[in-house]
C-alpha cells in the first residue's frame, strides 16, 4: 500500500514536472493560448469564425516576412530591409504590368527577382564586403524604399487584377493570404530542418569560425540566406499589395521590426543558432491577436504600442528563463523531439478549443441597445486628426453611441486590418479616414457586403461606395492657399512648397490645388518642392536645407500646419516679416502662430466639425434615415484679422 502511495506521488510529480517542461519549452505557444482565453473572456466579438480568420489574414504578411527573417537570425544576422524590399517588389510588379503592359506572369517574376537581387546585394555586402549585417541591410532599407518612390512617383499604382485575387477568399470563407502563409511556413520549416542550407544556418549561427574550419563555404551560404530572405519579402509584398489592390510606395513601413519581433517572440535567439518556423508563426499570431484584441477592447492606439513593446520584452525574458531552466534549444539535429513537439502542438490546439469554448458562453446572451461605431483614423500623430477624434467622441457621447477609435499610423495595410476587425465584430457603422483612397476600397466593399454603413471623413474612398463623404475639398483648399499667398506677395516672388507624405491622397490633392491656384500668377516662381511628410520636425529640417540653396525665398506654402510650424522655426526672425508662410488645417498651434503673426494664414477645415458630422451621419445611416452622399464642411482662410472668432 505504501509503495502504491509513493508511486502515485511520483506519478503526480512527474506529471507536474512534465507540464512545467512543456510550458517552458513552448513559452510562445503558452502565451498564445493564454491570450486567446483572456480575449475570449473579455470580448464577445473575439471568438467568432470571421474574427479568427481576420487574425490569420492580419498575421500573414508579418509571418511571411518573419519566415525569411528567421533564416537570417538563425545564422546570427539581421535583415532590416525586408519591409522596404516587400514594397519595392510589389511596386515593380504593378509598374511593369499596369503602366508598361508587361504580361502579368513576367511582371510577377520581375517582382520576385527584385526581392532576390536585393537579398543577394545584402549578402554580398555582408559576406564579401565585410559590412555588419545591421549596416548593410539598413542601407538597403533606404535604397529599396527610395527606388519604390522613384518608380511609382510617390503615387500608388493599381495592382494587376489577376494577382489581386491573392487577397480574396476560397469558397467565400477561407482567405487566400492564410493559405499563402501556411505554404511559405511549410517551405521555411523544410528549408530549416531538411536541407543542407538549413543546417548551414544553424552551424553559422552557432559558431561561424568553427563552421568555416569544418569546410563550410560560409560566404556562399550567406549569399543564399539573404537571397531567401529577399524572396520571402517579395512574396509578402505581393500578398500585401493584393489585399490593398494597389502597390503602395510606403507599404510595409516598419514591418521589419514586427518581423524580427515575431521571430524573437517565437523563441529564436538574436545571438544565432536557434529558431524554428513554427515558433515564428506563433510569434506572428501573438502580435496579430494582440492588435486585434486591443482594437476590439477599445484600448487607446497609444497604449497598444506600449503593450506590444512589453510583450516583446517579456518574450525575451521568458526565453532567458527557459534557457536557465535547462530547456533544450531547438536547432539542427533536434529531430528526436519532433514527434513530441507535434504532440504538444496538437494537445495545445485541443486545449485551446475546449477552453475558449468554455469562456465563450459568457457572451452568448450578451446584448445591448448601444450602437457601436468604429472610427479608423489615418494617424493620431497629427493635431488635425486628434481634433477629428475629439469632435467625434464629443458627438458620440452626446448621442449615446459607443465609439471605438483606432490609429492606422499612416499604414494602409494596418488600416485594412482595423476595418476588417470592425466588420467582423458586428459594429453598427464604420467611419474611415483613409490612409489612401484606393487602398481602403476592398475593406469598404467588405463592410458594404455585411450591410454595415460606412462614412468617409476628410478623404473619399475610390472604387467603393460609401454612405456619406464628410469632407472639405482638399483641391479647392490648396487652390485657395496658393491664391492667398500669391496675393499677399503682390503676385511676384520666389516660393517653396512643402509637400505632404508621398503616396497619400491628401498630399496629392493639396499639391494639385497649389499648382492650379498658382497658374493664375505667372510672376510667382516655385524654386523648390520637397516632401516633409506632414511632420513638424521634417518641415524644420527640409526648410533649413532649402534655405541654404534659396536664401532669398519670399514665401512658403505648406500642405499642413505642422510642416508650416517647422518652416517657421527654420526661418527664425524672417517668418512673418521678409518671408510669408501659408499653412493648412487650422490646428490650435497653427492658429496661435497666426495670432502671433509668424504664420500669415491657414486654410482651416474645422476638423472637430468633421468628426461631429461624421458620427451624426453614421447614426442616421444605422437608423435607416436618409443621409446626403456628400456633406461639405466649408474651408476658411484664417488670418490675424479673423482668427479670434474662429472655432475649429
């Protein structure tokens, strides 16, 4: 009897120890399960088929980029260029097929070849030029992004329709991007675990000098490793452009950091020698689940960045704990544990389904009369859009509407993810301020298919139908801006134009307005036009540079107040005296500059009014009331004479 008792205790202890070992060995998987359970309990919108498929779609591009990054990180390198290479590859395809009539199949091969060539250049600089991988790929990041802008002229190019089907679904439910992600993941797993080059990656990452002394041609292998990374980046770029139906020159900006984070969260070491494709997939899913869940829970866009940063730090900490606990790193030759790992993943999948099923009943009968409205803003890193949010929030509170606000951070693909979250989570209406008017079309069509009213604010949506457009006329505003400055200068003088972020519809439309307005004043000479990305700091830097070449400039037209304020800083005492500066937006800081006389005038769009009217029309559309196709909010030229009475 005593013996049986001891055996029972040993068995229980063994089971506890085994569970502890599984959790330590698969920390990323454990974290994913916990996240899914927590979000299922916190949000009734999370655990739905549509939303879970959305998570897969949103993880796809990051995961494909991260699979390529896994090859590099396993070999103790880093590739910061994958986001830019993805954008360049997609741009090459669209430019060749759409603008120059190249057969689509050939154009796709050109795009994939572009990614491979970029990777080979990285590999050559690292292997034979002896540049640190950080420096070589940082240089490629800039070169690839610049070439993408040069080829496209800073304007999104429509993607070939036959390739855009990669952004569709199979059988009206299974997203093609998810299938591509799975296929690329299997390829990465085979390369890492079953091929000579895969074993070489682990050997180089473990000890490069030992690998070289053992006869491994390290330099050639590095060429192949970075070429593979470029290939996966090209595929990611194609999937991303397919989702947006256009090649965006600014697409995948910053995605290299998400890719690296996914690899690290998945258990790979930046020191090299460890990592696996399955872990990378889990890392990408964790990032996608986090962003999706935080959107659904209406967590501030600013706090979302904090949370994701904390998760990355915790993932690295967990990896450290795992190693100290003696967990075996996954590397080449660890095939003995593959069956055990597969069993672990299968067990985890079953446990996840059971646990989320147990929590989902909490929301089955949940209902409420409050209307839910989602507002996706192009960015909150700009006072103009912060004012739109403030106006929308004030109106939503007055009307008893629950408003969820998201920040797309000027990333069209991130905005597509946010709009998909709104669509799959039974929101009553959606308000969108598009990053790009073309790229938002697919998401708006999906909402329309789900019978969800869509209100566009400040910028329209091309190739899709919205219930109402609430906006000022950017072209008319640009024309008015040019006319106001030209008349202040007496129709004569040299001016510079600070343009907005290349590829955005607002930048294009305002620039068109500037050009149209200046045609009536042949005595005005535009000596320089440069983008400053709607950013105050960049406005300061660009204006400082332009003053070196054009010290006699007499006027500045900026596509928004933020850039105008940066230009004022660069001009110093010249602002408002010998040089007149014209802004656009009528932000609080801009109006203060008008009061002080450093900013001559601003074309104000009354952003708070845009937000209020958008929410009001969204609620009317939900209630089945008739709304106008277009609601124009008047623009006003605000000068020192009328600024006191202006209300944004």
